C-alpha cells in the first residue's frame, strides 16, 4: 500500500503535460535553496515585504491591535513571525506547518525571544482545514500569511484558502497577507531565473525529492529550468524541460518525455491589488487596507470581516 501522495505524484507525472506540485520543492535541500533565493539580488519579494513591515510597522500594529492570537499557516522558520511579534505583541502564537519537527524547534526559539507570549506549534495543512487547540486564550485571532504564498494557488483555490482563513479569524479577527503585484515582465522573469542559477537548482532539486518519494530514476542533468511570465494568466510559470528524449521509471510504471517536453512545477500568480481585494470580499472579508512599497511591487493587506 502506497501513501496518498505517492498516487498523487504518479498521477501528475502521467498527465500530458506532466506536473509536480510545488509543495515537493521543500525537502531539506529545497528549503535551503529557497532561503538562498530570498537573498538573491533579483528576488525582490522577501526584502520588499520586510521593508513594508518595517516602514509601516506602527501603522500596521495600530490597525491589527495588540494582544491577539497570531496564527501563521506555513510558519516554517518563524522568521517573519518574529518581525511581526516585535510589532504587535501577540498574547499567543500558533505556528502551523506540514513538517511539525522543524516547526517545533523554531516555535521554541520564538517563544524564548518573546517570553510573555504563549507559543505553540501545530502540525497541519491549512488547505485541508486545521483544528486549533481548544485551550487558546480568548482573544481576537489574526491569521498571518506572508511571502505571497497565496500566489501558488490558482484563483479558485486561493479563494477556498481565503475562506478557510476567514473561518479561522472568526467575526472579530483578521488576516494580514503579503501579495506580489504585477510589474515589468523583465523584473518578474529575472526573479525566477536568476543569474547565479539558484532558482534553476531549486527547480531541478524537486526531481531528487520525487526520486526518494516514489523510487523514480530522474537524472538532474537531463532537465533544464524554464521560467516565464504568462501574461493572460498573470502568473510566473516554472517548468522542467527535457534536454533530450528521456525515459523515467518508477516501481510499477514509466514515462517517456520527448526532447523539449516539459513538467510544470509551479505557478506564482501576481494579483493586481483590486482583483485581490475582490477575492477577499468573496471570501467574506468586507474591509481591507493595504500598504505598498514606493515602486508598487508588493503589498501587505490587512483584511477584516
Ligand atoms: C514561496 C511560493 C512565494 O512564488 O515566489 C520562489 C516560491 N519559486 N522562486 C514564489 C518560489 C521560485 C515563492 N513562494
């Protein structure tokens, strides 16, 4: 008996065009490579969001209020939570992540930095709906979803996720979310195809992870990184393109790829702010306030029911 993700991966590989979910980027090496991406000169989202939080910190803090229960889906290293906790002094922090081991460590570190705060780690996947512990302090809940992670979801899935977050926030809470905005194509494409080739390594590394998960025999050297902006869909697409005809085998199956054939590995949607606010409204957030950098490249949005 295989795990469900096994079947999901093989189903994606068997499609035409083939696809691999971006969630498989983040094995240990993939997480390190992503960390390196956030420091690349071309990759503006992380530092731009950070600069917005720094510049408008006091305003954002007044808008969201202090003493809340802060909930961060996909908290990972809790690096961004640390910045926000310094600004809004939450009473309680709940970090949620699929890989709970790593999360437990980083939540402990965060708790040590903010001794008055009740810091908790919760294993779970927000896209499937999470169940919060029932002994949380009675306080308004702020859901924090930074980094433009929402961009990985197509609009209907993004809406479904925003509805989950609306339910978590309840009627007296809110959402603080980072979104990457549309901009000059050359800027977008450079951010996903950097000169040092770190994003290329990040993309190709997914194959090693898939090999470990399903026992396939992908060879990194057979594939090249492709990233481009799809204007109609307003999204960056990342693909792996076969350099020559390739056969890939795994226990119980195989697939051939022609030279130039691609595996779609990621979408990163860039929502114009007004379109994103429409999605928020459809998800049940009737009020929204946004802060942007001077170039209008990224926005931090506070949404309330
Ligand atoms: C983590 C999904 C926000 O879309 O910018 C970075 C992932 N992929 N470079 C993004 C990513 C390639 C990133 N997100």
